[in-house]
């Protein structure tokens, strides 16, 4: 596992205990993705469905409500997150990297992934999703767009020249890569969600609570008091009339259908999930 991927895994493992308390925006985005499922449902019955990057399992509630008779697989590469999901839902847990799923080809009828793929190489993850879905199988994906946390990025620019906030891929990249991976892009939608806090420390506490405050391996010195004051001052220009500081989540919502032509993985006839 690459160093960056290990860093992501450690961050989300540490955040498992605080994730549900801090993850209001994540739940809101799950609801947006659930509306995509309702708007573009599968054409065929769903016997097997996976939550790819399930976290503590909130999205599984949406899947259970829509596919009550389906066998459900909960996939996450952070063991502590997966254990919380397993303890709450009757699922088959699988600790795995979304970019290298240990699943048989064409073994799933549908797949849902909410706020997980932004930590992956899209070419690898979408190719895996296409491989494990049967022809005409559906995927509903929520990921983050380039305007995510733009307020924090702009405020840090007043502090130094270091890239403190990750840059996320634009929607056009995701739809292009999905098509190249074997998907028909049924719909691309955009959404927005906000964290709001009275002070900047509340915004940072949210990011720490969901494990997204450090997801790289570059050594960094803590901010000095003077730098923190500069950061706070720069962030003030985003304060809204209600007196709160916002942090924006720019949401890309994709509905994809696995094309029914092209090569099929050689083990696609297997009836089991695992290879």
C-alpha cells in the first residue's frame, strides 16, 4: 500500500469514534445520492448490492430501504469504520481497497459509493467498479469537486505558499473516465453542502472529526500563533449574514450503467462475491 493510501487509512481509522457526530454534511450528501437512486433506478431486480466506502454505515440505511431483499456487501479499507458498520447492519463486511476489489467479475447488480472515490485514483477505482458489476448493473457515486473547501484554500493563501487543501478532480474528468471504463453516464448532477460554525476552530474540528484533516504524508510544521491569526482574519471575509463561517462541499453526483458490450471478466459466471 502506498504511503499516501496508508495515511488516509490511518486518518479514517482514528476518526471512527467521532465520525457520526461530525458527519452531518456526509449524511446530507447521502440523502442527495439516494435521490439519484430514486430518479434513475435499475432496470432489473437487485440481488446483490455493495456500499463501496461504507464508513460507519449510514449509507447502508438508504440501500436497505430501496433494496430490502438484496444481499448487501459493506466495503471499507479502514477496519474501525467497517466494524462500526458491521455492528449496526446485517451485511457482509469486506475490508478492501476500492481500487483492487477482491470480488468476482460481474458479481454485483448495483453499487453505491458516497464520498469515498475522491481518495482514489479514478481510473483504477472506476475500472474496478465496471469489472465487478454485471452488464447493465448500476453505480451511484457521490464524490467531491474542485470547489470543495475553497474558503479554506483562499484563507491559507494569505498565510504561505504551501498547498494546505487538496484539489479535487472536475466533473468532466469523472464522466470521461467512467465512459472509458465501460460505463454509460446516465446522469451527472451537482450538489452543494455546507459546514457552518461560529469560529474557524469549529470548521477545523469538523474536518478532524471525519478524518479529513490530514490525508498526505508531507511533513509540515504547526502554524504559529501569528499564522493562525492571519488564517482566522482571512477566513472572516466568508462570514455569512447569519454570523457563521461556512465550509463548502462541492458535490459531483454520477449515475452510471455498466455497458453490456465489450469483454467480460473470465470469472463473471461465478455466483459468489469473492474471487
